[in-house]
C-alpha cells in the first residue's frame, strides 16, 4: 500500500481519459444554439462527466451568437477549476485549429484565457474567458452591463453558493437592460427546475448520458458498536473493513459481525432514472442477499465529511497494511498539483481516493467502479446576531447521496456501499440547503449597495434569504462604517470595495491607511494572510514535530502577529523550499500570499491609500521588528468589532461583544496566556465556540472602537474623563436633575448615576426637567436591592421606563445555557419567550435573553446589558418563527413577544427589522 501525499503535475492541465469527441454533450449542440436563438436563457442539465464544462463554451464561441470582438464568459465556483478548465479548452482548441497538438506554453493567454483573484490571464483577443464567479461580480463594478460578453455561462449552478445565487440575480436584472445578452445555466441533475422557474420558465435541455447500473449495498454501523466506542472511530473501522473486503473480494457483511455475510440491501438503478419530483417511497430499494463473485477490478472513491476524517482513515488503512492500494486524499486545502494526482494512472495498483464532497459534482475520475459513502458532510453557517460561525457535521441530502452513487457508474457497472441505514435515508432532506439561507451575507450586501441596489430585500434571488440574515449584514456594515443609515457607501466603504477582499479584511486595510500609514505594507501582508488558507501543515505521523516547528513563530501578541512573522521569515529566507520543509509550511500558499500582498499594494496605490514621496508610492519605512505590531492589531480590532472579547473569571471562557461565550482555540499562541481582552478574526462552533486567529487587545482601543461596549464592560469612554492641570484625579461634571445635584460615583472610568427605578420613572413623566448632558450620563438603577441597567444612559432609561416591566420572573426547569431545538423543545422555547427582557428572578439584576446559533439551535442566558438582550432576543425570535417545526399558532405566540420587544428596541436606538 502507498499513501500519496504530493507530487508535482503538469501545470494547468485538467486531465481526463475521455476524448472530447465522444462526450455525450455533443448531442445537444444543435438544440442549444437553436434555443438560444429564440430564447435569452437556457438551462443545460446533465450529469458530471458529460462534457458540459469544456464543450458548451466552445459550441457557443463557434456559433453566430458571439460576434467578432465579443466573448463567451464562463464562471466557475473554484479557482482550481477555472484554471484547469481553461487549459483543457485551450489544448482542445489548439488541436482543432492546427490539426496537431502544440505545446502548452503560449496557449494561454490567447483565444482562451482565465481570470482568478490576483491572476488575470486574458488578452484583448481572448474569446473564451473562464473565471471565478467573484471575478465577474467584481467586473460588474466597472462595467455594470458586462458589455464585452455576448454569452455568459454559469457553470456548476447546482452548487448554489452565495456567489452563484448573486450572479444569477445580477444576470436576471441585466437581461432587462441588454436585449443582446444570452445566458446559459449549466447544472448537474440536482433540482435544475429551480433555475427554469427563476428565469421565467426558460427552456431546459437535458444531456442524455449513458450511465451503467450501480448496485447499492447498505452497511449501517451497528448501534451496539456505537455505544461501545467513539462513533467516529467506529465509522473509520467500518470503512477500513469495507475497503479490505472490496479489495480482497470478500462478502460485504454488516460491520462488527465478523466475516459472515450479514444482511445487505441492493438497489440497481441508472442515474438517469432519478426524478426529484418522484415520491421518496418510489425510490426505496428492495432487500436481497448480497451477490457473490464481486468484480475485483476498478478504483475506489470514498466520501468523507472533512480533512481530519480523511487523515484518520489514512492512518487506519496504513495500520492494515493492505497491499496493492494507492491511497490518494482529495480535499480543498490541497494544492492543485496534489489534487490532480487522483487522475494519474498507477499500473498494477488500485487507486483508493479519499475525498470530501469536492468529488461529488466538480470532477470526473475515470476508472472508479466502487463508491463508499459515509453519508456525512460539513455544513458551514453564520449567525449575525452572535457573530458566531458554525461548522457542523450533518447527514447529506438524498440528492447528494445519488450524486455520489453516480460516480461509480460512469465507465462500467459499479457498486455503491453506504455506511448508514436505508430507513433513515428516507428521512433525509431531498436537496442540500442553499448557502444563502445559512451563510454570512455581508459581502453580498456590500456588493449590492456598491452597484446602487439599496433595497437589497427586493433584489431577485433564486431563493430569498431570511430577513434576519440581511438585517445582520446591514447592521454590521454600519458598524464597520462602510454604509450609512440610508444605505449609501461612506468614504470608508468607497475605499473598501476596490479590494478583492472580504469586507472586514478590507476595513482593516483602510484603517491602516488612515491611522498607521507607515505600517501599510505589513497591513497588506496581514490582509493577504487572512485571505489565504493556513500555510501550517500537519503531515500524518509527524503532527507533534510540526506543532513544535510552528511554535517558533509564536508571539505574545497573538496569532495574527505570529502569522505575519512567519510570512516575513519566508520572504527573507534564501531557500524558501528548505525553509518551508524545515518548518512544516506550505510554500505554495506562502508564495501566493506574497504575490497577493504585492497586488493589493498596487490597488492601494491606484486608489490613493499609500503615501507618496517625490511623486512615488512608498511601501512604508522599514520598521524595526515589532515596531508596527500594536498598530496592526488596532486595525484588526477595528475591523472585527463583534469578535472583541473579554475574559470571564476563571477558566478559558470569554464574553464576546455580542454577549456570546467562546474559548481560545488550543492551537492559538494565546491559549495558555489568556489575556484579559482579545479579538478573534473568526469564532467557529465545532462542538463549542472556539476563537481562532486570536490577538491581544488594549482596553483603550475598545473605548475608541465601540464606546457603548466599553461602557458595558466598565472601561469607560475617553471623552467622559476630564482632568485638571493641577490634579490627575477625574473631575465630576457639574450637573443638576430637577433642580438638584444628583449623587455621582466614578466607576471604571465613567461618572455614573445611581438612582432608584421609581425616581427614573418619575423623571420620565417630565423629560424636560433633565438636560441633554444629564441624559447622557451612565446610569445604574436600583430596585428591591437589585442593581440593573448598568451601561445604559439616563436618557435611554427614561424612554424605557413606561415600557419596561421589571417584575422578576422565575422560569423553573428551563435549561439555561443549553441548546434547545424546536423539534423537541418547542414547549420550553414558548415558556422562555414570555420571560425575555425581564428581570431574572434568580439572578442579580440580569435580564433573560434568547440567543440563536444560526443552525436551528436556541438557548437562554441571563445578561446584564438590556440593549444586547433586546437586540439578540428579537432577532432570535424572528429566526424561531421561520423554523419549519413551529406551527402557525405558535408563531402567533412568538409574534406577541416579538412585538413587545420591538417597543423596547426603538428607545434603545436599535435598527428596525424592516429597514
């Protein structure tokens, strides 16, 4: 057995054993061109491997649909695919034009070109341009009509990424302005009807591809096995056992029952038989005894949920010492050269490809006869209310399972072994959840506003996103200073949008240009680092040595500076390859980071964000080591205000700016140090919320970035502290309330009133008796021995007084801090909703708040800040009301509580949810 890690491959070539002339897609050429002559949008639907990606662009370019001087634009969701597809088409065009194959050198850029972020290989003569969808969206900024394209093809549309859905919406609006534009939507057999409906019942052309029958065997992991050991370990063992049996031609019995035949299930069906509109019961397989004499030839493709699961399987296979296997991992963090190893031939050896869902629809690997499906995938999501991302392992949909099954029947009859229960398969969703329903929309919203679309709620999308996701994105852009309340770009926003960076990272760069111009070069390098994959690698069997090597770059200021030092050390190294090998780093990623830094610098120069001396841009004075590091971190904190966090007493628990709890990830340089204040560029829930890329923050920065948060955390506002020349102690402001001088206390850097709640209520009946200076004072209200509303101003408290019910409530039996799901805990959630924004009867002046994790989970926690409580609770209620498990009657109950919270939101200065 050989486990392949990496090996250089020919640059830029998409490899396949299927000649272009025999691909099934050629059968639709006439129908496609005819349909585009009479219609403006056509959906092409066909299984992966039928040739849609490489042949349809050539059909279009060779037709009269594309006049001289115009282009066919083809979008791809991945950079690797864009480059590989471009080279494949370029080679085919070279053969077509010359009758013989030319060398690859010089083919691109030419008639065929590609464009990915920071790498544009096109020339004016380019007729077929393959690009990532993000490039097309960026191009729309400077050319809203995309006037250089006669036809735009959106490939892999079934993946329904954010950029794909955004692109489709943009094209639908563009069709109203350009009568001459044609659009082709290319999709695998995954609910393509959604696209035809979105484009007004446009024609749908199906590619008829012959698929061989695939036998399905079900080998669910036994419940007793799961109870006895860790489920992940049991799943890995079952997989290794299945591999051994296939490779050696042994019967496929149930895992954990020795070598007996056990009970299996078989379903013989061509992929062409799948109809997404059919009843699920019609697709149920029939139980039979396992067939004898299985073929032993053919490669094996196995689907895992992620990189760690693949590495665990590789270790398990290596322990078995199975001869004659070439083990090839395939996941997103690998380089293109490493990924393309799966296309290589290994004479005398069977390929075993261990892949994530990247192999479901994006690539075709000839020679695969066996598919092993573990039935899981990692699903990312984002909750704008808490600022938490989540990466959860979930069962795949039925459509995804059938896509995986189809990988085994491309070139010959095959077998698909599913390591899960057939009966539970019927309960799985028919289709995957679109990204737009669960991902961070801040970049989409910023792009829309940049294009002049302020009514983002009405922008056409195949699947409209939840209102609370849009609200969260708008609110965060306002917090970053990128847009104003009328949804116009601010000066900060106008300087952010030219950068092909995530909005928060672009905000960090703009802050550096404004406040720390001498650190601009380092800020751009940090921006490039945060935009790239992590360069640290952990080879199987060498994890301990790799982690020790990575500690060489650890910095007391945290992970961002550690990564900056790592990139700078690589740039200084005489032998970059040796440096990376010695320190267990990926040189491809680090070299790309430096290239991206240089291109970001060019963009910064062109938009006037870089200082000039004698008319020439300067990268900043060569600073002493560490001289600019604090400035860089202040820029990072400004760009990630929702991830600002403070340590709670004891343990590795931090409270974030949104009120959520999180911990520093064990892989962080700050894990053992636990500074009092930090900022993370990402907080991901994987079992529990972990802060990643964590850096130290100084309290004074928080006061400048978010004065209200500073007040809530008792750090004070700089502008409120006045000192005399003779005395360094703070001077109390000269204030009166209703003709009296109120008692003031200096707490944590802020002059604070402490008033009985009854006095606040009385003042609310005569608001003119309190001046504007007094209304801006921080307040602590008291009632029945409890102190509450800390961090609220007197003015806000007066506006709240007629609305806020301070009668303590006690919700016994409610699992505080524990995740509740509507499917099983709806009764508890209904009870909890009645106590939101009310005083916790078991606490000390805390309010009950409802939080959402963005993936169907909710929890209740007592918090002190009423503003955060109302903000988080009303948005969580909105998400709860959108949940499928909530009945109409229960929605009305939640709606009553939501209306109550909305009355509190306005005096607290919270944005209306319909804005």
